[in-house]
């Protein structure tokens, strides 16, 4: 649909496009569970409010439980709050249904009806949307024309309508996943590196990419940590660590501004051990490598700003023994340790697909 007509014909464009996008869905709507994904910027209706709008149109809506097979409907509203899209996949055919309005609440309202219509084509539009389908020009005798029939109100989309439909044999993108990235500062506490709990912190750069139909986070950072000295046989032994970190994380779950990621984490670098108050005391440097699973929970609390809490299990690949001659053990690296981390950061770039 041409840009100059989008606002005046908004309701018609959005609803017409969706009326032909869910063939034979009416019979299955009562029995097929739905998985609804919703992404919107701050100031828009949240996921619970959007779900309530859909349920107002479809009281019998069934949302799928965790791990249950379901039809996936993805709704995203752009950062400007004036553009949105519904993405659905029906029998191997993927379509993107777009909407535009003056406010985010209006876009959400249109997309809620779009979701209901995609599930059950017999759903009638609410009055505020139906009003946009009414002809705006009176007849020549001064009387308003009769209401249009459903077939006339929802004609097939014109060739220029804002519709993207592609067969499954061709690669089609649902909601665009533009590259975006984030930067964080974090503090951490870990075991395994020293006899006492190791405390430290650092910074990391994150990138988000869409692979195999889901979002992946890649995180690369640098940490420094140290611990209280260990006192053995009158000597004081201090541990310090310069470690690089790498995490690869598929997204497990997301709801509004909250999300959960499962990760593979690798820590590698140099561990230094310095002995003092002992004849011949000196500093040794040894390599360090550990890897294991991690879990991150993130919450965006103000626009792109976020707080993130993580916990990891680290299996040590280098199990050094630190001792004082002749044979006084100071620390032996265990087979595994744990790490807890708290980060604060900011995301940059297009976050529509995140």
C-alpha cells in the first residue's frame, strides 16, 4: 500500500492483509494451542496487556505450555512505536503482516486484532477498528451509504499491499534481526582459583545474532580477580588472576523486558602466585583454563539499560598444586568450582529482534 494512504486506510490495510493469511484456521482455533511472542519498546502495552487484548477478542484462546507443540505467532513493535508486524508460519508458508498508526497503543490494538484474525478468520473487529473500515464519504443525496458487507469490507489485498509471503523452500526472514550489541561492567566471585573466595570484576562486549531461527548471544570480556592471602608456615601467599572470558548463549525464555539465557562459558588466562615473608619467596605465573555451563537472567529496567545476574559451573582443565618447599601445600585446584556474576550494561543498535 502506498505510503500516502497508510494512515487514512490503516485499519483496512492491516485487517485486509490478515484476513487472507490464515486459511482453514477457524476449525483449528479452538483446539490448536498458540505460542505468542510479543516485543515492544517502553511506553507500549506490555505482554500481559497485549494478551488481554487478544483474549478479549478470542475468549477461548489456548496458549501453549512449555515444550508443547503450538502455532507460533510473533508480534514486534518498532522503537518508534508507530510501526509493527505480525509474523506467522502456516503450512510451510511464512508471512509478515505490517501495521502503522500514530501511537504505540493503536499499533498494539491493530496487531491484537490481527492475531485474533489469524487464529479465527470469523472474528469481528472491535468498534474502534471497525469504524476505520466504514466509508468516509457520504452519497450524493446526503445520506450515508449502508454498511458494507463483510466480503466488501475485507477484499483481497491489492498487489501493492505491504505483504511478504514466501514458500518454505526459500529462505524468509520473520521479524528482521538487525545486528545489535551491548557493553557491560561486572563483578564476580569464584572458587577454585585460590584457597579463599576470589573477588574481582571486568568488562565485556556482547553481540546478538540470529542463527537457526533463534537469537544467540556471544560475549567476550576481560577480568581481574584476587583473594585474601593464604598463610602457611609463616609465609603469605597471594593469588591474582588475569582471565579472558567467552560465552556462547542461546536464548531460553523471554517475557517482556525479562529474559533467560543458557551459555557455554570458557575462562582462560594467567594465574599469578606470589610468596612473601619466606626466604627465596618469589612470583610464579601459570596458565589457567576452565569451562562449563552458565545461566544468565537479564532484566531491562530503563530503555536499553539492563542488569544481569549469572551463575556458572567451571570444570578446571589445569589442576596446578601450589606448595612451599619442601612439601607444604598451599592450594590444589579442584576438579570444579562455581562462579557468580552481577553485571550492569547497555544495549545498542536495533533491538526489535532481541
